[in-house]
C-alpha cells in the first residue's frame, strides 16, 4: 500500500466489463450486492468494441453488398453497385458498437453498479490497486472479486503486429478494402473475417496449419463453407506452416511451408488469427496467491471459484471455449455463488458454438462421434434445408439440420445446423437438450409455417422414422 493512500472498502468488485464482467456485475447487483466494476479499456470489453458485435456488423454489410451484385435470379436488376467503406465503418462504429456500449453503461448505472475507469492489480487476496490514466492510483479492499479480464490475440514468432501484419482488431478497422489479404489461421475468427473481405471483392488466401479449417465443426458442415469460399475465389491452403513475413510500406510477403516446400505470397495485409491468450499475466495473481495453469488460465471449480474462496474467475481467463455467451453464463453462476447459492454450477452440455460464415454453422451438445465414445447407442437424422419452404423462398437452400438421438429413448443428445439462420435455430435445440427432451417432444411442438424452425421438426420426425417432407 502506498504511504498516505487510505484503502477504500468494496463489497463485490468485478474486474473487466465484457460480456462476462458486465453480466456478473448486473446479476450480483440484482441479488442485493453492492457492486463495483473496474475497466481499463472500454465498457463492453473486446466483444462489444472490437470483437463479436463489430464483426457481425461487417458480415451483414458484406452480405448486403454481395447480394446486390448477384440478384438477377430473383428478377431484381441493379445498376453498378459501389461501396464507400469509410461510411460502412462509420455505421459499424457509431450506429452499432456505440449504441450497445452506451446501453451496457446505462444498464450498469441503472442497477447502481459503480464504474471505475482504470487498471486493476491485485496486492493480495483481499486488496487491489487501481491505476488511472493520469498515473495516480487508489487502493481498495474487497469482500469478493470476479476476474473477467478476457483475452487478446496471440502474436506468433516472426509475425509482429505492425502496419501490414494485423490482428482481428486491425482487420475490423481497416480504412479501405484491401485488394489482397492473407489470413494465417482458419479458426472461426479468421474464417469470418476472410468471408467479410471476400464478399467485398478482396482476393483472400487462408493458411491453416491443420488438415481442416474450422476444426471444431463436422466435415460435412465445413465443406459447405469451403464451397462458398471457392465460388468467391478464396484459396484455402491446409497443413501450411507460416514461417515469416517481410513488410514494406505497400505490401507484406509471407513465407510458408506446405508439403515440405517453401512458398511465398504477397498481399496488402496479413491477418494473424491463430488463437487468443488470457489476460492474466499482469494482474498480480501471484501476489494474491491465485493459481493458474501452464497456459495462464485460472483454475476454478464448478462455480467459478478460484483457490481463494472469495475470488472468482469467468470467461476467457478460465479453461474452456473462448465464447462470449460462455462468459455470460459463468457470470450468473459466479454471482449466485457469491450470494450463497449452493446449487449454482456450470453445465456446458447445452452451450452452443456458432460460426458466422456462409452458410452459418452451429453446434450444441454431442456430435455422433462424441456420443459413441461416451457409450451411447445413437443415430443421426439429417434433414436438408432444400426441403424447407422458407429456405427455398430465401434462395438459401444450402445446408441441413442434424439431430443426434439416443436410439432406445429418442432423447436428444446433440445437434448441428448448417445453413441460413443456424445461429438462431440452434437455440431451440439447446433448450431441448437442456431439458432432456425427445424427438417426439419436438415433433409435438407446433412450429410456424413457413419457417426455418420447421426444419428442426422435420429432422425430429426423421429421427422417429416418420418423415413427412423427405
């Protein structure tokens, strides 16, 4: 503690205001706790400012642009389409991102959450110090703490982030649409951003180190995305190891190895998207005695509690998928645990994962392979969107809904959706898994017509051996 610095007392302090932090703060306040949130960057964290939300805004803009170029099939003939990318970026920043971040700040204030702008460092298990932009600081004692500091892009050897080598934040904030873009890493962030610029007409090359891009999704789902990229002249190189990059004022040249041979490629920018690193290395966790693993992730129990009983951690700083909705889910569990709930505990089975490519991909629960490895006797039932009237009217028939059910009971164990609206359709399937519903339960639920949701009902009827539309 600094001499002359009298510590202030806090009840529950949340470090970080992303989708984990702000949700934890609001839920804790709703449960009657006096809550303070500390944020060194911007309210809303990475997700709202330079992640989930702005990327989806640009994805939507790129879809609109791409549709305007090829709509003659629907009888709509457009004159030459142009794009002012500065205006697109302005819309993304001022109409989408700003609206949501201001909304989150309003919700925090509405729930009487105190907001402190500054960088937090733990001094011990019950004390932290916040440093402000003007280099002054304040020490605080706390009763409970929730660490929700999120993550940052990994910078790989030989690819230092600079003017021409950029991370996802840089890719979301380019001033102009590049003519050529090289993407190192074929995970969901790299693939989504590759899709954005491919739609805008950029010549895109994706270098992926494994045998398949989007390794977290089933091969038949990924194939649909690969086909879409192929139609837009995107070059996907798998089992490719990026070795180095040379930058000039106008271009970047990447050297990579594939099949034992070195190749080079020139582009305007190189997006490096090979994963994210937890923001735990400058928090003073060692002073607080909080344990982390070899990856810097904080070890927690099923309630998000660290080895220090009064300190919790959620989101990207703990093991598991780096997903915004996972952080929000864990936030509610942690807030309830602090409030004394014994039953609050995480259960990730019905947690969906979504990739906003074309088509969208979504999965929840077990895959067929995972269910079999756990000893279940299962069947998979795959209904094509080509048999769905709404998909046909949208001219988006690529894809399917697949259900993984236990043979004897027809209980839903998992599901995958590839196609238009997959990010929304998956919610019904997650709800079904969470509540232990069967394929019959789904078929007996009346689905509106015509709707994409009917494809879930059709897949369930297929699982029961009594399909109507296939």
